[in-house]
């Protein structure tokens, strides 16, 4: 099922209402789902490999703590932050400004043209660090069990 953007994220606590959480695709909802966003976001950094290593390890620790509590929503949010650490690092590794497309083309509705690549090996290394932790999280056996259970209980069509 798709991520439900129609919910009142300002007033919704997903720890109290896990039945309302939808996994969605990729990183959907990563900056909306509370209280998890506020618990994980302060540790999310990728400026350089040292910071990315510290950040990804801390977020992975949080991921494991949620798993210990059988808190699937928290674990999935931590997984999404790890994935976002990878994708954002990759974006900055490929485009120094972080902008992938020409700004004026996005607004005008024209076919999007990707800006030229300007490879940053430091951000690429940060991306690789996050990618390793993200893969570790998304293939974790307990995570996969809780994912299946959540989908069976709450995401039945």
C-alpha cells in the first residue's frame, strides 16, 4: 500500500498508532512520522566519511533498539534514515550543489535535464558507509519478520 500523506502528521504519534503507518516506497514519510523523526534526525549527518560513519552507526544502534522493542515503525524509520543518508550523500557526491536538475526546467514543466556531474569522492565515501548500514538494516532477519507481520496486520488490501 502507498504511504498515506493525507494523515494529520502534526498531531499523530505513530508509536501509539502503528496501525496507521504504511511503509510506502523508499524514504516516503521519513521527515513526517513522529516521534521517530525527532528521535533519529539529530544524528543524521553525512558531511564527510568520519561523520557519516558515526551517524550511520548511531542510527543503526537506534534501529536495533527499536527491533528489541518489537517496534517495527521505529525500525523502518531508522532504515529509511540510513537509506536517505545514502541517497543524499550520493546526490551531493554527483552534484556539488545537491541540485540534480536545472531549476528553471522543474518549474516550467519541460523535460528534466540532469545537471553535469561534479564527482566528490568524499561524499561518495560517505554514501558507501551509509549504503552498507542501510543494506545491513533492510536484510536484518528480525526486521524482515516485523515487516511481514506489519503488512499482514495493517496493510491488507
